[in-house]
């Protein structure tokens, strides 16, 4: 796990956008796994700017979002489909036919189950995810894999904890409007991505980041499963890194790694 501690959230967004751009420039038909919420917004705005300036073209890229609420219409202002179209897909020139999110508008249990199976099949048929963007919840969840989720889980319907609903209530008119169910990629699905980049900013994420990076592997902290992945980059601002016991070591390793990648001498 590569832990990169940066000065502020703007630098986190810049580094994350650079990794996405490198991936797409290297492989124009890349498959990207995407997250929603407040943390990746600045990254997506940088990607929009890069597309508009001609640095990159996203029309061949295929995307799979991590999750979607159950019970919201596709055009609901708080659906993740609306979020992605507004914040990234349309302004950056993605081909919307290549942009996939789970369909949470289905209401019958059997239909939801079929949707989850279909989503897994679409990911497989695309060749798998090349680069997965993740955030982390204050309780250590990734996507909507709440504490206690199986570390081998696949795309499925998941009940949201009250903590997650409270954290997301700021996006809704009332806390009562936050859905209680979501379709989410499972932890096992996420771990099959070839490369994973997790973003965390702000002191409210520090405890979860500590558990992710330095805690034990446990289903009670779903993000800790990333310890098993061979290519994970964790991008943090100073506040999100504040609980880490080995900050000096991570910064030392990053200085060496950066020097090697730039062709310079080991500091």
C-alpha cells in the first residue's frame, strides 16, 4: 500500500486526477471504477478541465460506478446517476452508453437481485476495471459495504447504517429522505480492480484512515481489505493522516518512490 500524504485537499485532487489521466492516456479505452460523494468532486473538475483543454479524450472510456441508492428515480437530483452526468460524464465528453451505474429504480427483490448479477456480468464482459477510485466513510466503509460486510462480497443490495445515512443527509432536504438501501459493488468485486486509488481528506476521516492503513484486517473496517491488494495508492491530506503512527516512514518511502519514478537519485 502506497500512502501519500499531501498538504491539502487540492493537492489530493490534483494527484488523483493525474493518475486517472495517466491511465487513460496510456490506454484510451480504459475501464474506470468511479465513486461519488464530496471527496472526488475536485478530482472530477480537474478531469473536466483536462478534457476541455484537449489533454485527454474520454469518449472510448467505459465506467462503472460503485453504487446507487435504491428507490430514487434516475433523474432524482440526489441519485448518483444525476451526480455523475452533471459533475463528470457530460462536461468531460464521456460516451453515456459506456457509463454504467446500478439501476436502483427496481423495487421487487427478485428484480434487484437480477440487477446485481447483471452488473457483475457487465464488469466481467468489459474486461474488468483498470483503475478504481474510492472514498472512505467515517466508519471505514468503502462503496456501501458497511461494517460487517463480507470481504469476499459481490455486487448486492445493502442496508445503510444510521451513521452513513447521517453522513449523507447533508445532500438531502431532510434526513428522513435518505434512502435506507443501496446497490453496491462488493468488496470482492472492488479488489479485482487492477489498480485502486483511495482519497481521504479532512480530520473526520482520520480515524477510519488509521484503521485502513495501520489497523488489523477485519470486516468491521471494510476498507482494511485493501491491505490485501497489490496496487493501492492512498492519497491523504495532512488532516486525514493525523492519526497515523508511522507518518514519517510513509513520507520517507514516498520520497524514495517519487525519486525513482522521476529518474533521479534516491534521497
